[in-house]
C-alpha cells in the first residue's frame, strides 16, 4: 500500500538515492543532502514522498516561496509507474497550494522528457509558450 507524507531529515539519503534511479538528472546541478536540508528548514512541508512500506517510490517538491507556487522533482520509481502515484502526489501538492491561497502553480519539465509531459498533461498542466526559463549556474 502506498502512503504519502512529508519528508523528514532521516529520509534525505534515501531521497537522493531514489532520484538517481527515478528522476530526470540531465542538465542540472547535482542534488545534495545540504540542499535538501535547506529546503526542509525553509519549508518543512515542501518535499512530499510516496512510500511503499518504508521505501521511497515517488516524490514531488511543492515549493512555496511566499509568493509563487512551484512544482519540482515529480518522480516515480520505474517499477511503480502507471499506478496513480504521480497523480496522488500532484493532488497532494495542489491541495497544499490551495490551502496556502494559490490560484496557479507551475512546473518545470524538460522538453525531451516526453513521459513526464504526458503525466503533467493528464493533470491539466499546459506549456506556456510565451515564457522562457533563464538560468545562471552559481
């Protein structure tokens, strides 16, 4: 049985290992325990996990910076896909955002990640063609 809950400090190594297998890791800085610790310190409810017993099989970061609502790192373990886990994670995140007063959320999805795009499309998300994301490595 899959359960959802917010991540705890003791989960961080398992989350990092999970992302190495289940998440899109190209074209991005490496994740770190320090970055996750900072996330939990800033917003303890942001990182939501899907667990099969005690094993991480899904995740989403539902980040709120005090102004905007952003979704990151939606991931499901390859052996657990197409079972509604991504849908449950997104529903949890959207409910969190609504409770905080959100009227819109956004997600970053790599253009090449067609599998992820279909999951976002199924939940009602659409590409906003008139915007581009600008980045600068620090």
